[in-house]
């Protein structure tokens, strides 16, 4: 019975994700055709010291492309029965898409939009940690969900899943960390709300950078750091044009800091993964099993580590 339920879920779940994603895309791009403006353009009409330049919102194009790739991949036979798709991401992604649609209606309703986007951000964090994103510890944990002999084809599937499962939710979650903060400032930019824009904008940028540095060190998540650097650079570009030199200066400095830290982290991840790949080829043979380091944090111990006792012996 449980097997039949799981087989049914492996078909219904990806189709539900595809439908809800299509709804999000329709509401974003179809709404633009109907109203003549995007959410980013609507936000740009507000004037506050943390407002980024319009090009910042173009990152949604890359995020939606990756999400669409994930959803399409989940529909393929090679992903049928994947523990990541069925158990880790599961129905949370569809809920996230529906919340995204709700947020599009409430983005200009001040605090209602803030509440929804923070819930949206929490759903992304839940998926991020349930997947167990980590750019070295997860190197060998994304084997095919179906039986597949060791070799080039299997390695291609592992590589695709390594990047697709992690990069998608890294960029999405990182950008929502920025968007959630921006939405707070969007709400308090109402005419009847008075606050020190420069001080609070600097504090918000430091907070976003601090979160980014945590993810760089804890999860070696260079894509997260690049997203923060991108957002800060967009704030710098916008605020220079508005004459907010202090905010622009701090944003520029933090952007450079995050860029350098992200580049260093990316270099370390590439070197570490190359080291693991070399170990696989030179020491134990190309198709041998690598026992990956066990994840130490409680979230991984609760689910991911038990599901991935080794890189190749458990099907994800």
C-alpha cells in the first residue's frame, strides 16, 4: 500500500508543482501585460533609502528558470521516487508558489504583504534545510533515484542534481532574505510613518550581509553571497542617483566585501570537490563508492544523514 501511495505521489506531486508554477508565472508576466508594470516597477515608484536599482529585480528571471528546470526534472523518469523531490521538498514548494501569488496581490497593502513574504521566506528556509544544502558535504549525495549502473551517465545525473537541487534553492532563499527586508522598508515608507532612513537602511544592509556571511561559513553557499552582493550593488547604484551618499557608500563597501568572500568560498568549494573527485579516480577507482563525511547538525541528523549513509549506496 505504501509503495502504491508513493508511486502515486511521484506523479501527482510534480504535476501539482508544475501547475502552481505556471500560475505564478502567469500572475507575474500576465499581470504585467494587464497592468503595464511589474512588481519591481511598482516598488520603484516608492522612495526610500534602501530601494535598489531596477536591474536588481531581473534576478527573478534566473530564479524562475532554475525553479522551472527543477520542476521539469522532477517530472522525468530518472527523478521518479527521489527522496529529495518527494520527502524533502514535497508539497512545500507548491505551498510556496501559492503564497507567491498571494503576495503579488498584497505587495502594495503594506504590512499584509510583509507578513506573506516572510511566511514565503520561511517556506524557502524549510526546503533549504530539509534538502541539506552544503556545497562540499553534499557532493556525493545526489545519486539517481532509479537503478543505474555506475559510469558516465550516472555521474551526469549526479552532477545535474547536485547543482539543480542546491543552486535553485540557494538563489531563491537568498533573494527572499533580501526581499523580506525590502518589504519591511516598503511598508514603513508610507507617508504617515517617520523614521531615520539612513540609520535603519545601514542596519538592514549589515543584517543582510551578516546572514550572508553565516551561510558562506556554515553551508559554503557562495551563490547566497553573490545574491547579497548583487542586491547591495543595486542599492548603491540607486542611492547614488538620489544623493544618499552615506547609504550608497556603505552599500558599495558591503557589496565588495560579500563579493570577495563569495569568490573565496567558491574557490574553496571547487578545490574541495576536485579533491574528492581526484580521490575517487586515483585511490579507489572511477566507479567505487565514496563514504562522505556525515553531517553534524541536528537537521541533517534528523533526516538527511539517515537517508544518505554513503554517496552511492542510497538512492535519492
